[in-house]
């Protein structure tokens, strides 16, 4: 069956998203493929659809059990035979997967990379007839990446052993990581590569310097009350205290971190997937396996580890394509912590240097003077950027020539032997005669008191921006004392200048909430549709979006379909979901249901459906012959559906479908209808 037909009938979409169709074609044809697509761009469909087109089983290697289970549930809801073999399976679930494999029904088998370490895995995969390997989150193969998983290194060996094509997918792979993916998964032989950009234009990007970060997060959440969101924190303790603060403000909030009991983590994950408007305050342990499309915002209470980690974490918002917002808070302490983590790590020098470079890219984004989206996408190699959806496009940064201020700060650092931190250096610049100042004799330095044009908070902002521009770094061997980098020398010597942000410590203003999903007129219907979805999801014990995602419900509320045909034309309503849920949601919209014969329901929303209705009407007119006196005769619903779908154009062709007796009575009338439709 053609990919476009399966897309409509199984998944309920009339058209591919940008970039999907050419990837689906390449994978279906058995080419080795590397596809880099933005989170929310529809990567999963690019291997799920070819799996239905190709013979045999597609094995999907995915890093997290929660992600696998979500995708399997969604596929089964759409009528696709899929299963997962994971450590989280019950005996009954595992038995059901094996039964489907033995019967030749299963089309997609999800496994974790760790399973490849078992000696029996290769024999099992050979026995079940694997015809394609799909690798999700392929960046995990790279030791330069942010989510390295050693078991991913076995996938290239598996491809060679099974001698089948491999399709690798990721949303976060810079050039260095892409080269390693090709080397490890494809033996260095370049696959068909599709780089469909990293831009998520629906996500609003914003950064703010820390200024009472708890208050900043609470204000951000208050402006989005009732919307699902994630707050990422740098420590486990902070997740608990911030979740409590949100609850005290009336939000539905839970914390999540790796130190919790496994069952408590599972409960939090399940609630977040199934409930609307829940906030999870988490360490980065949360989120990678959450396939929840309607997360409306993501906030970072602390600076992420790298620009790749930032990109992946904000990418959990707005996967349904609707508007989403982000806020990332950062401060000098964050920068010191991230630098020291790199310097004190056990990685070889070249990897530490690469990690510092990645952190520099993130700090460049945080301290950007102009469009953040342009800064972010330039890192991933994209130059043609249109934004209008970041804080710096909303309100351009207020900048000033910071060259003289930076020189004064660098002079204070050098004249004190690079042995002191920010606090003491600011006291020197401000001319504060402290006991320590007199003890060290620093009150006699030429730089003592030369920085009185700024107050303490402004100098803190200058030092933070200097760290952000990698002009200075904390020295772990000197207990965090600041030392100058080579990049600072041209400024110190008067060979270069630098602009700084004057507004970076301005009080955070409450940002407007994400625009409402529907008009005021349609909002009550959307609420009723969500309530129906929640009831069906709770009864089936699945996440709400498995029934229908928010975008589908919004389209229902706006278009108000009044028949199953009209319902079938709503994006995301495939044949299986129409059969299972169509009347439930139709009743919410119209107060009534519509009973269609199963054969007719399969044609809902398609031209063949209206042809079926006209054929049925013509048949009723001729049931007793043209004069109304003959013996009653009719075609079954299944036969009418065949005629409507096949659309024969000659008497012979329609005769082969109907048989002689029925053709004699209905052929002329049916052919007239079919020809008029052409």
C-alpha cells in the first residue's frame, strides 16, 4: 500500500510534515539512512511507516523503556501490531509479543540497546526475520555527545551480522557527532543523509540572569497556570523545595529525581502523561522518555550542561507544533560549577577542551546581544534564520561598550596574581577598605577604587558576562579563583573591544501567557472534549494524548464536525481511532451519534465514502427494478464499498465485481455515478 494512503488511513494525516516523505521513501526502499530532524518533527513516523510497507519485522532500538511503551501503545491504538521486549514487561506482555512474532503479525519490535549484550539476542533477531533496523536517539552512540550509551556501540556489529539496512534518527547531532554516528553505525560509509534543520519556530526562547530565581520561576509558572510544564533544576534538593513552593502557590506540581524510589518515579511519569496542567520539577533524569506532545513550557532554574542538552530539554515543549515557551535562568555560580565539573572530570584533555567549547556556545547563547534563535541555530550550522519569537526579538538588548570595564576587571585579576574570586575583586574595584584588603595590601594597588562608576550588582553582571564570553575562568586548583584566558589578551592590550549587556540584571517582568489554544467561543467545547478524552484515557489506563492529541481536539472544537465523514477529515483521526472513538466525540459536539455500517465507516472522510452513499441511494431506487415490480435485489455493504473504492469505468469491469444478475440491474446507474465523479 502507498505511503500516503497508510499515512491517511492508519495515522489520520492528510499530508507529510516537511522532510518526512523523502526520508520515508529512502527507508522504504532499503537505503541506509541518517536523518537529523528537530524534536517534534515526526521522526518516529519515518521508520513506523516504512515498517508497514516493507516485509518482515522492523526492530527499533530505543534508549528508554517509557519511550518504547508510549510508542507501542500509540501504534496499537492506531491498529498497528507492535510490541516491546523490555525489563519492565510482565510475563503476559512478553508472551503476547512472542505469540505475535510466531504468528507473523508483529511489524515493529522495540528493544533497548542493553539487550544486544545478551548472547541470545542475535539468534532471536535472525529467527524472527528482521528486515530493517531503526535506531532512535542515535546521538547516544557518540562519546562526544551528551547522552552517551556504551551499548549503542554494538548496533553497527548487529547491522553487519543481520545484513539489513539501518535507519538512524536524532534531533541533536553537531558535525562532530554526525561523523561518529556514521563511523560507528555505518562503518564510515556515508548513508543517505537528511539534515532537516534544528529550528522549532513554535518555541519562544528566553534567558534571564538570576535575580531571586525562585520568585522568577514562580512568576513564570503563574502566568501559565493550568498548562503542563517542566522545571529543570541542577540538584535533587532544589527539585523538592521548588515543587513545594509551586504547590504552595496553588499549582499541581510534583518533583522527580534519580534518588527517588523507582515506584515513586514511575507514578510521577504516569501522572504527568495522563493529567492536564501538571508541573514536574526535575533533574535531567526526567524527560528523555516522555513522549507527551502538549507540554506548553519548559523552564531551567539552573544553567544546563551544554548547548545540546539545552536544545534537547527545551525540545520537550510544543511537540504538537503549537505555541510553547521557555525560560532559562543563569548566574555566575552556574558558570563556575559547570567549568569546575569539566576541569575536575576524568575525561582526556581533548574531551575537556571540547566540553569547554560546548559550554562556551551555551554561554554565548545566554549572553547573546541579538536574536537567540540565530545564535542557537548557527551553532548547528544553520545561517538562514527567521525568528521574531525570542526575548531579544521581542525587546532588543540594551548594550554598551564594556571594553574599559573589562580592562579594569582584568587588571584587578592580574595585579592580585589570579588568586582571588569575584567578591574580593569587586571590593578592589569599588575601593572597599575591608580587613582582608588591608591584610593583603590590595588597598595600595593602582586598581583600588577605579570602578566606582558601577555598584556591586553591576560589577557582578560584568564579571558574569566576562565568564560567559570565556575571558575568565574559575581555577579549580586555586579554589575557584578567577584566571584570565588567552581570549582576554587582545582586550587587555587594547587590540579589541567588547560590548556588554546593560539590562541583564533588570528585574524580571511577568511574561504574557501562551496565547489561548482556541477562541473564547470554542473554549467550552474544547474543555468538554478534553474531559471526554480524560475519561476514555483513565478507563484504558493510557496517557490522554494516546486517544487524541491537543491539536486534534482543537481542530474538532473549531471545525465542529457533525458526521463521521467530517470527523474523519480532522487531522490525527485515522480509521481505527474513528471506529473506536468517533461516536464518543461526535456525541460531545452534536449531542448525538451516527451509526454507519463498518464497510462504510472505513471509507469515512474519503471521496469513496460519498460515492458509496450515492450508490446506496441508486440501489434503493432500483431495488425492485426500474418499474418497481421486480423481485427485490441488493448489493451487500462490502460489495458497494468495493465498487466505490475500485471505481470501475466499463460494463465488463463492474460486471466482474457485481456478478451477472446484479450487473444487469445496477450497472448502468452505477457507471453513471462513477463517471460523473471523474
